[in-house]
């Protein structure tokens, strides 16, 4: 398989809210980049679904505030997730940010590239 991602991704779990007029979903990221997120939800979101995204990005250290990123995205991939002992269906979804401010994109980029990440949590894609 050819890797198409161009941004560094970090396997970090940070709070995430997904919404449209029919739902609000609170979850957390599985991984994050400056161009999108991968997460698990209990609702089947079809590819090409347009959604609102809110991320709570931790500060660099205890004295730095948590930053809120608000943007729009589109679901680019949905896969059923198999979870033992789950009473609901789960889905792994990939979301591409379609409308994100340069400032918020920089916050995500800085977080992914920050020194508080374990090198094993960073994946460089070409």
C-alpha cells in the first residue's frame, strides 16, 4: 500500500468532539496530525460526511493552558472496529480537516512535533 499522508502523526489520546445537526459525539483521538485525526466512535459516520470538530490540545507543560481547536472536517474512511465485550458497535474513522485556521493548524502541528512526545508515538509519513 502506498502511504499518502504528508504530515507527521502522533499516537496521542486527546479529547475530541464531533458534531453536526443530528448528533454530538465525545471521544478521543487515536492519532493526530495538523491535517486530521483518527478516532473511534459508536456511530457509523459515512465517508464524505461533513462534521464540526473540536479538539482540546494540552499545553507544552503544566503551566501552559489547554488550547481549543475548532474546525470543519470530512470523514475520509470508516472501518468497523472489533472490541471485546462491547455492547455497541464501534467504528474507526479518519477525518481530514477541510476548514481550519492557520493558527489552529499551527497549534496542532506544534503539538505533534513537541518534545513532550515519546519518539515511539511519532510516525513520519511521506
